[in-house]
C-alpha cells in the first residue's frame, strides 16, 4: 500500500513539475514572441502615473496586440512595473512583450525634434509647436502673459524670450515643456553674452540687448553685415536719432501686414513704430540667435548712420543722408547716378 501511495505521489509530483515547466515555457514563449502590429513602426506615449494595466491598454489602442493579463503579471513578477518611465516610445516590427517592457523600464524613449528658426516671432513659434504631431497640446487659449507668469518671468510679452534652436524631445512632450526649455536656454545665453558686452553701450540691461538684437536679426540677410548693422543702430541710439527700421513697423502692424509696407504705415504710430518714436520699442520683435546677440554687444566701430539693401542680401552703408538717398535711388529705385 505504501509503495502504491509513493508511486502515486511521485507521478503526481512529476506531472505537476511537467505542468509547471510547460506553463513557464509557454509564458516565456509568449513573452519573447513578436507581437502583432498594425504598422512597421508604432509610436505610443506613457502618461505619468499610468498603471501597467493602463499601459497595456494604451499599447493595444495604438495598434499592438498584447495580451493584457500576461503583460500585467510579467511586469509585476519581474518588478519592472515599478521602473516604467513616462514618455514617448517606438515599437518596431519584431518587438516582443518582454522587449517592450524592458524598453519602458530603461526609459529608452524615441526621439523627435522641432526647429525654432532665428528671427521667428512668438506667433510663428507657437504655430510650429501646434503643428508638430508629437507635441502634446496644452496651451490652446493660454495667453503669452499667462505663459510668462508660469515660466517665472515678468511682464506681459513672451516675444524674444524663447531661444531659437533645434530641440530634441520624446513624443508626448508638452508644448509648455518645450517653451520652458527654450526660455531657460534664452536666459542662460542672454546672461552669458550680456556679461561680455563692450563698455559704454547705450543699453541699460539684458532685456534691451534682446530688443536690439531682435532688430539686428531681422535686418541682416548677410552674416558679414551683422556687426556693421548693429553699429548703425548703436550710433543712432547714442545721438538720439530714431532707429527707423521697417521690421519694427511690420511687427506693430500685426496681421494687417500683407507683405507690403506703405508710406502711411510708416506714419501710423504704434508702440513698435521706430519712425514715429525714438529709442527702442517696448519688446523684442523676434527671437534673435547667438550671432545677432554677439553682434549687438560687439558692434563694429564706425560712423555709419544709414544702410539700404542692395537686393542680394547685403547692404550699402552711408554716413550722411545725402549719400543714403543716392544709395536708395540706386538700389531701391533702380536709378543710376
């Protein structure tokens, strides 16, 4: 009798071990088998605070076929559920549930980029972020003034405060997070360049540097002219002469600008019209890059007070109005001397 019981128990234990082994093998096969996907590559976003169950449902909604109970238990038993990092990820054909899980636990996020161009204004910057399919939109209906306050800045205008650069980010990053990065970058670079400025510049603080650099950015189509153009504006500020620069007038016109600037536009007063008002406008008119900032703190020393475009991106400079008028006649009106 005892022998029969022993044999029975042994067979039962062996069957149990075989069953467990089969279960482990099946689980490992499932965990390492490529998942079915609706496309070769699929982007998905893990929101902060998401549970494993929410995550696997997000995977399925994105187009990956993942067995929910199996994924949840795999994550919990391996304790990788505690390591999953929020952000954007990319699944590729051939990825298994285990590979997806370990990728999220490592925080191996996919990367995207958005380029904010030197000379863009805030309307253009916000439009670029709004149009990017991988940027999470959180600022619709939020004013620039509100954004400035959230960034910890002062004043009502965000213009010029976002540094133009290429920003790499993971899908699902919010528009505000990208603006915050651009703002911090701008503050850091502005402080660095302000500290190395030439002595006796007619600029009271870094914000005035930002304003003038934004004008230099918009006025220079040729990099070799940048220092000289900056010198013209510095000369004008020193003697109290109006800056008389068209880009500020265009900025003040806002959406009324149709690609042409007329005499009446130059005569219509706005806070940014540097034909009707002396000194700097109240805010930048665009986001200047490093080169424009550096040119503004290290302007070329000369006596020029005027410049006009030659029509090829370069400028012709003059020290007096008579010479300037001749240059305008030649390069703008097409009249030969």
